[in-house]
C-alpha cells in the first residue's frame, strides 16, 4: 500500500470518528433539551392539577398551561398517566434528596427537623401538586410499580434515620417502620388541607409540626 493511500485511509478514519462523536454529542444535546422541556411541562402540569384537581386537569388543560398544543404534549408524554407518574417520580426523587440531606445533621433532633421541613417544602411549595403525591390508584401496573419503588426507597431512608436514632439512644425504642408510617402519614396529610397562597406557608406548617411530631419520637 502506498503512503498516499495510507494517508487517505487515515484521514477517512479520522473523519468517521469525528462524525460518530458529533452524532453522539448531538444526540446528548437533544436528550438534554427534551428532558429540560419535560421538566417545564411537569411544572405546568402540577400547577394545572393544583388549580383544577387531578380529575379536572386533562391533557388539553395541561398543554394550555405549558404553552403547547395537545399534539405537541403527546410528543413528550403518550398519555396523562405517564405524565402523572413522571410528576410523582420527580416528587419522590426530591423527597429522597431531603432524607439524604437530613442524614448529614449531627443528631436525631436536627435530622428529623430537617426531614419534616424538607418534606413539607417539597409537598406543599413551588411546583408541587400536593394531593397528586398520594394518588397512585389510576396508574397502570407498570407505572404504578415504578412509582412505588421510589416511594419505598424514600420510606426506607426515613426508617433508617429513625433506627439510627434509636441505636444511639436519641429516640424512643419501638418499631422504626411503624414510627416512620406515623411520621409520614402526618406529613402527607397536610397535602389534603393545605392551600397555596392561603394563611399558612410550608415553613409555618413545619415549625408547628416539628415540636409536635418530635415530642413523640425523642427519648
């Protein structure tokens, strides 16, 4: 093979590698833009659901809130159930991050206070749709299983916080699973009566809840 042919093949190979890298980067860029748009739609969907209720907010209403036509909305989510599951998973991811942050505090009182405050902020503030977090009944089995997996991951993180506090003698002895259910039940119940823009903020509710809930847990 001549040196000219070798150089040509080398250049061809380099061009091919460049094209493949460009295709990969372009695909990643498109994926990032699509995920960003899905996040914007999620926020609009939660606002529409908060205003109209889960049953009252259809894909047309959610599309209008997101500034999309219904047809464009279906490009990102094939149906309302998929969109609702996406909203619920995002909420549970945020709650899991709250539990992870709570573990960094120095003792159980501070950890549980951070958990209560963070949980209520996620559930009641900003883009959250409140009661949507509790409404899993209409999801098809595959989506239901996906959401429940993340719900259980968060609940286990809360149980670990309680069990760690019990081992350190900072929390009362007992079943950490039942203690977590009591704590989370009280926090989630707030979504049923809380009204955004009403008399209470999420932090106001938290400051009232913290001493009441910790009183039953601290040793």
